C-alpha cells in the first residue's frame, strides 16, 4: 500500500493531467464558450419544434446569422467531436462542455 506521500503525489499528478486536458480543450475551441452556449440554446429551440434532418442545417443558420467567418473550421471541429448533424451537436458536443466530461 502506498504511503501518504505517494498518495498525495498521485493526486497531484491527476490534478495536473485534468488541468492540462482542460487547457487543451479550451485552446481547441474555434469559437468562444459563450458562442457555443448560444449555439446549443439555438439548436435546442429549433429542434424542439422540428426534427433533425441529419445535417447541420440549423448550425449553419446560426453561424451565418451571427456572421462567423470560420464556418469551415467550426464545422470540422464539430464533426471531429461527434457533431455530424444538429442533434449530435446537442447530444455529443454539448456534453463535452460539462466540466466533469473534460476533466
């Protein structure tokens, strides 16, 4: 059984790894967290009235309406993180923004 110092060292390593993962996640974002939250809210509202068409239809609508210049970068980021259509952006990508998921 590890002694107190070893247990504390392991805890510190875990904290450092979680912080590194959080920073890497933040740096990978093509738009701000606030913009992502606004996108999630927009998609939630749209998809409560209409079914997902298996495309990023409403995502594109949001990005164009808000005049994002890096739409292709955002699309690639979403797809690389499980968001191939509007409902997947909500179910897969939004979940990543839960602190427990990235830490």
